C-alpha cells in the first residue's frame, strides 16, 4: 500500500471515531447536555467528567449515564459545547446526576 493511501485511511478513521472526553477536557471545553423530552439543557465541565468517567469515554455515550433534572427522563443527548470559550462552572450538574 502506498504511503498516501495509508495516510488517507488513517485520516478517515479519525473522522469516524467519536470525540473522547480527554480531548475535550484538554481544550478546557464543556459538554452540552440536552434532554430530548423536555428540551432542558445544561453544560457540564469536561475536566470533571473526564476524571469521573475516564479520558477515553466517548462523548455521545455520556447521555446514557445521565438523568434530566427537569423531567427525570433518561433520554439525554450529549455533544462537545463548541460555542463555549470558557469552561462550565465546577458546581453541581444542572441537568443530571451520574447514575
């Protein structure tokens, strides 16, 4: 296999891999949590979650461990909060508690 093809395949594989908590925590970003039932949303500090769940934990999987504090549903979606330039407050999580 040529060097170009190997680099191309490696780049494509990185694009398919979901972002990990360690990557977001290293950039000082927060995780955006959104309840799919009642639309309640909050930001959770990525560094605190990385310490609790580990740096290799995929961000889309975080929602399976959360519960909405607004309606109690376990239907929570998570993604990196790309719009934030400052980390979320280190206080209690507004949307959910880890299960």
